[in-house]
C-alpha cells in the first residue's frame, strides 16, 4: 500500500513464464485484482482461464 506500482514487471514475468514452458505447460498466476494482466496472458498463452477472485486477488490458469 502506498508504494509505486510497476505493471511492466508483472507482464515481463508472464512473458518469461510463457517462454520457459513447453507445449501443454501451465502457469498459475495470482495477482492483485486491479492489475490488468489479462491482455498479456492472452497474448502469451493459448488458453487462459480465470479461476477465482476473492479478497482483492484473482487467480488465473494459463496453458501453452
């Protein structure tokens, strides 16, 4: 709270995970609910499934 937010860092993490995973590999992402990582997930992975939003967080399953 009150700190600077670097959205580029989260997007870079998603891209790096996509580059490391082979076909069929899965990335699970837990992010603050207000952060807009959906576009990066959809650009990087073949299938992105939101799993839950609770307590200010969201969880995604992203498959290559």
